[in-house]
């Protein structure tokens, strides 16, 4: 079903024009927050993230996101606390700002800093978790409408294996970034 929606969305994008060619740098970005960090950030809903940014065979810039949710903030005590959800995103470059967006106004993130080995993303609304309708299940923003930043570290493609395969991305789209010891805390 996800593959069907992805194909329909990309087909409609071609009719609108080549707006998806730009976006954040391709590669694997991860973050796994320590228990100590989460204890000091009681509103934070993000426990860990894998973000795989790639270009498809038509040079559209896309991203697959996997998020492990904490059991705090606005997800505490909900069915999504401690769950892993995924999201497909379309990437863009708008007025010199790079980012990725969820279809049907499911929100977006903008890259606020990219040092090559780390990328900081900012969002005030980004829904994660595929649902039967548009958007997603859980907002990554800690407080609705208030911007939050997440710093992700660029690591080897192998560390995004789950994010790469959730939507059937082929190995041809693999960019192997700098190696890492796997600790992104």
C-alpha cells in the first residue's frame, strides 16, 4: 500500500514539474538519545531516529524516516509511547532552504545546519507514522506549533538498513558516508 501511494505521489509531482530535485545531502543520519539526555528533556518525544536521504531513478530527492518514540512528552501513556513508526518524505530546496516534507500537509523539517558530519533539522510540525489517510500518527514537535531542533549524525549507510528497506529502496541508491563506531549519542 505504501508503495502505491509513493508511486501516485511521485507521478503527480512530475505533472507539477521538477520541484523535488534538490534537498538535503544524500546519506544516512542517525541519533540515539541517552537516558540521561531524555531525563533532562521531559517534553522530548524522540528517543532515536534513522533518516535515509536518497535520489530515486528519476533524480527525485526522497527520504525514509524511522523514529523510536520515548515514553514522555505528549506521547507518554499513549499507544505510540515506545513504538517505532516510519514516514516517507519528499525533499526540496525552497528559497535556499533545504528540507523534506510529508505529503498532504503532514508537516516538514528544514535543515538549519549541515557540517558534513552532522545535520540539524528544525520542525514545528512533522507527522510520523503512516495512517490510512494523509499525514501521520505522531507529531515530532514537542509542543504543537513550537519549533524543535534535532541534531542527527551522518554515519555509514549500513546503519540505516531499516530505514533504507522500509519502502523497498534498492541498493543502487546507497551512498556510503563516513564510517562511525555506531554511537550517535
